[in-house]
C-alpha cells in the first residue's frame, strides 16, 4: 500500500452511499447532537459581527477558560487558560506539534489512530511502532516523541490502568522524551469515570482534546493542553496553518457551554453508546462466533480478531454495502492482519444486526 | 529578525487594544458583514444535524458548484466543481500546496504576503525573491514554483496589466514551473472590473480564493482551483490537516450564496473601501507630504515610501497607539526598508485622520 495514498477510512466515507451500513468511520451519532441548543447559541453569538471577524490565533479566551475548568474539575489536572491553545480539531494538533517539536524519532502504539499516522507521514517523521512498554524502553531517548491514547484507544478501545500510566510517566521521565497524549475519547467512558491523564504526571507533554465526540465534529474545534512556553512556539505553526480556528465556531461552543451542562449531555451520549456497543457485541457473539473481542468500556469502537485476513473480508463486505476497517491501515508498516475495527455509534440497532449478518454470510460462504 | 518568530502582523493584532488605531492587519470592515443574511442562512442549515456532522474532505458539492460558476461567469475561466477544493482559508491552501507540490525552488515577489512566507518557511521551502520578471526568467526552471498575486497584491496593491499576465504565462510555459496565484483581492477592484487570472492561461497552476474578504473571515472558508488530478493529490494533505473544513461554515456560505446576490454585496464593499482609500490618501497628502505613494485601485491597502526607516517609525507609532506595517516583514530576507503598508478598511474616517496626524507628529519631531 502506498504510504501516502488517501486514507482508507476517508476513502470508505467517500465511497459509501445511502444504502451502505457503515461501521467504518468514527462518526458520532448525529441524533445526539445538541441541535436546538447549538442553534440558540448561534443566534446569540450572531448578534455581533465579532463572531465573523478575524480573531486571535491562540483562541477565544472564555472558551479556553472553560476548557481549563474541565481539566481542573474532571481530569484532576491543574490548568489555566494560558495552557490551552484552540485548534481546528485534533487532526490539526498533530500537524502543529509535529512541525514544532518532532525532530527525532517518533513512537506510536501498534495499532494506532490512522489520522495521526497520516499527519506524521506527510511531514516525513521517522515513525516507529511498539507493542509493549518494555520494548519501547530500550528504544526511546531524549527529545524523541511518544504518541498514544491512554483512554479508549482508537482502534483498540483499550484504556490504560493507573499502574500502566505510572509506568509510562516514569519511562518518559527517564528518557526525557515528548508525550503527545490524545484524549479524543477520554470523556466517553461508559461508567462515567474519568482517569487522570499521563500528561498530568509529566511536564514535557501535549494533551489533545476535541469537541468532535462530545458536542459536534462539523464545527472542527479542538485544543492542545501544554505549557505556556510550548504554546508560544506552537502559535507560529497555528498562524501558518489557518491564522486561527473559526471565530464563529469557537463562540458557538463557548455559548453552548455557558448555557448548558456539557456533562449532562455527555451522560446521554455514554448511555446511547453503551447500549449500541452491547447490542453490537451480542450480534457478533450470535452471528460471528469466530470473531474474538472484548466488550468495550468506552469510546466508539469494538476491536477484535477474525480467523481470516481482515482487508480481504472488508473488501468483500463493501461490495455488499457493509463497511468496517481492517487493522492493517492502523499499522505503521501496514502488515497483513486478521484484526478489525467496528464503529457502533453511527448505526441503528437494525442496521447493526443486518450489517453483522451480511458479514456472517460472507464468512460462511468461504 | 528570527525567520520563524511570530508574524509581526499577528503580534500587532495581539498587542492592539481598544484604543489602538490600527492600519496594520488585513481586517475587513465588519460593519459590512452580511450579518442578518448569514444569520438567516445559519438558521436554515441548522434545521438538519448534517450541518454538524463530519463531511467530505473535498468540500460541499453545492458550494463547489457555486464557486465554479464564479470562475465561469466572472473570471472568464472555464471551471467545473471537480476543479474546486474547499480549504480552511487561503492560509491553509499554502500549506497543502507546499507539502504536495513544492519540492524545488520557490520564487515570490519582493515584497510579498507575509502569511504565505510564514507557511513556506515553516515547511523549510527554499525561498527566493524577485523584483522584476526579467530577473526571474534566468532563475526559474522545471517544477520550481512561482507564488504571486496578480490583483491588488498584498502589500503593494499593484494589479498586473493584461500584457504582464501574458509575459508571466509565457515564462511559466517556458520554464514548466508551478504557479500559485493568490486571488484574495481579485474581486475587490474599485471600478468593478475583474481580470482574467494568469492561471486561466496556464494549466500547471493553483488559483486561490477566499470568502474572507467578500463575505466574512471568521468563517475560515477558502478554496483552491486546479486540475482534478492535482486535487486528488492535495486531498492527502487536506485530510492530514483537519479532515475537512467546518461543515457548518461551508453550508452557511452555500446557503448565503443561494439566497443572496454576492456581487451586489461586493458592490457595497467596493464603494466603502474606495471612499476610505480616498480619504486616507487625502489625509496622507495633507499631513504626511514626505510619504510617497500611488492611490490604490482596489484591495485593502495603501503602500508607499517614507524618508525614514519604516520599522523604527512603526515602533514609535505603536507606542502612540497607531499601528501600521513596515515593509521589511514582507521580505524574504527582511532587509531594512522605508516602505510601509496601511490598511484603510477597518478604521473610521475620524480614526484615519487621527492616526495619520499622530504619525505626522512623530515625523515632525525628528
């Protein structure tokens, strides 16, 4: 596979039509978007032309204060607004950090988020993957970078224990490397518990967050939490990318957070996603007994292992209008794999059942 | 000056307070934003959750069709929607084209737009400037890149004649290099006439456009017009940067264009800007007789020459709460200069008079 070929997931998104049952992308359930509340917020902020003017590269101050509050109150991670930089989604954060701080080796989990891989590859970063922390220990050194997701990792849905976080923090201290900790799913644990990020234990770190999974992705608003000094450096990259994130969209989210309880909204998402995950898991157990997986405890995906090559199976499934993602695309070297990722958040229960049954039929014919 | 130090203009923007009279940034007059119409458009598109969901990387199809129509009808440049890629403002276009196509020498006008310089520098492109087309001719060769603004260039406000466009087109054909033609101000000519872009005469080209100056910059929506094949390649960079431009903002602009006559709106902008330019020019002639300049025929700036170092003067002016931009920041090598750029679109006439008088006072004390 061409390393710079258009990302497989985006290709699937582009290829799907109204008849496709898609377990592929990472699309949130749009029925849960707080549409009415966002419309109200938008009408409020559009009373002033300021919402349509250029604005500061670091981002809206009120919004940065509200994000800092989430760190203080929910992540138990002392933070002020000068430690928050608004980005045009986490995807942009990868590019900015990459340009500014990644000048040596970069280590990623095997498998890891394809969007991060894409951003690192296009900037020609020297990519290495690791399967376990022990093997990483012997390789990583000063000013190298470690990229990981500690909560409900994409694609594996695995969340690190407190003990594992301490091990990573100690390894980082020892090696004096940078940490990019991607918290895209950190607030989506099904039991509502939020774990302390590794970044809170290690200063040379960037914690990435996004409103895409907890409010709405179409607004393209995310953030980086790091030291004030690092933000000063990142601003050069931010300005060169898009001057600043959409003023309107920042103000809409700020107003939405002002007028609503975000965590009450997140409760609804968690409940819906847990129920979808459980339904998908039960369909898989019933119709796909050869697919081995653990039930997810949060996030948006079920990850597991077929007995056959998952890329071949995914291609056949797409012909039958069912999309899922074979794990090879999440690997630095894109090796053959039997693993696959299923998104459960953007399909109805009847679609989940029908889609899983279609895959079962394909497997049973082989 | 540090080549990667935070852009001087953005620094000024960040440093200005409510008392600053700013001729510095490139802020459009926010009183002219079509606030009511955009609010109506927003309420229409927010009837559906689709406006808040992830969307295709290439951009909204209806919007791309409308932009293609502008090329066909206004620029006399045959274009279809497959030749339009939506970006998060022109600033992002520089990054995407840079990553994908600029692998050899890059040539820019002297002076040129600082935002483009920033985007090229952070990707370590090999930058060269040129003052006249003859000197360029001997230097540029196959797969090099030429970046320029043919209409109301930032900072000089110069617009190329038809003859000059033909000369550049012929030079490009001869050298087989890439053209990035930045059309940020192309629709803002004071006499309403729109010239054919050089890109329409040369295939290996990227014509950049933006809604920032003709609708509103806070939405961060721009585009690249190039061949379908080039767009396929650019999509890899687009995905790695922010997946796609804000779905909501694309749909707002699309709906706005659907329900309103953009070119009637642009007429209002042109009229206001022309009157502001003429007022600033008359103040300069009266209070700053030593400042030599030509009246602008479009765009947002007056560019001219002091008898003293313009960086020193700009620093003194900023202390007195008046901001303008010394031309050194628009140079690849940031040499000393007596030239300066004044924005006239975002100040009232009384501010223009007061600001120019403040600069006159500083000069008269010297």
